[in-house]
C-alpha cells in the first residue's frame, strides 16, 4: 500500500490526505518527526520535509504540490484541477495563495509557535510571531469569506484542490482555536460543507498529545 509520511497538524500533509481521500485512493499514514532528521528519510527526501508520498512501486514523491499534481495526472477519474484552462489557472492561483501567502503569514507562524515548538521541545512561543499571525488572519479572513459568498466553491462551480488547500490550513488553525468563524459566516458555511465530506473524517479524529481542540472542531454542524 502507498504510504504518506506526515504530521497531523501540517496543512500541506492534510491537503494531500484530502486529495487522496477524495480520489478514493487507499493509503497508510506514518508520522515523520522531521526535527529528528532520520537518515533513512533524508535518503528518500533530502529536503527532510513532510508530506512525502511513497507509492507501492517505491516511487517517493516529496512536496505537497508535486504530490497533488502527480495524483491528478496518475489518477484523473476524479478531477480536482478544473476542466478548462481558465479553471485550472484559478485553482492553481488559489492553491498558491493559501500555501504561500496564507501559509507563510498565518499558518506557519501560528502552528510553529503553538504546536511545533511544543512537540519538538524547541522553547517557548514567540509573542511577536503570534501577534503577526493573528493580525494576518484577521486581514485574510474577509477575502476567504468573499470567495465563499460569491462562488459555489472557492475557485468556481466545481469542488477543487483549492478547497482542499484552504480547508487543510483552516482545519489546522481551527484545531488550535485560531479561526474566528463569527467574522466569516460564508466561509463558515463553506467549511461545514467541506468537513462533512467522507475524505475529511479522518482529519477530525486527529489529536496531538497535550493540545486539545475546541469542542466544535469535530462537530459537523458547528
């Protein structure tokens, strides 16, 4: 069986998990503690990051976007990049926005300070980094809310990889209680639809030792 090396609160790992689940591709999860720099893992993925997908034939595919593009080409029966050229451009634009802009300004600082430092025992959270992350999520939520309010799905009329990229980031932040859904009612309704999909169920069961999610995290009707 294919193996996905991941961390439970890695948005990039979660994006791949959602895509695999939506395409109904069976896989086994293995937690990779990247801060340990295991030589065996570095031999297959010199970047030392998660996620990495290992196919049954031994092919190792690192980086979430490379994995998702591979899955779209190798298993096209459930298309998630759009049908037209314009749709594919918009899906890729939004995936890049969530993974780079939102990820860099919100997910990375908040998750690094509140989760990664704790589980890897790398010291205390940095207050300045947290304040910057909180400021950026307040600034970005209205845009996500606008997308959800004006479109059936975030990139248009079709469920796409853009929805899974967004949901991957927001679900991690929701786990640590850092999404003010009251400020984004359309985004909240969209997220409720996404988290009700079968591919999302395993994510709602994730738990990190010593860090408990809010009560609504696994509530499909939150």
